[in-house]
């Protein structure tokens, strides 16, 4: 159960990072684009990996 909460929080952070990525693309701020893209990639990867692990361990 605790891992599912962690995965949900990571997924919410990844979604907020996507919003940040689009805003920084709109303003054309290259440093913000880089940090937002890295945040989306890392938080998205770990949230998906945690969700897969929770599903795999529940079966």
C-alpha cells in the first residue's frame, strides 16, 4: 500500500513537470526546458516502475 502512495505522488510530480515543460517551451527558456525534461523523465520513469512493481507483486 505504501508503494502505491509513493507511485501516485511521483506520478503527480511528473504531471506537474509536464506542465512546467510546456510553460518553459512557451517562454523559450532553455535552462528551464532542460530541467523540466529531466524531471519528467526521472519522475515518470520511477512512477511507472513503481506501479509495475506493485502490480507484479500483487499477483
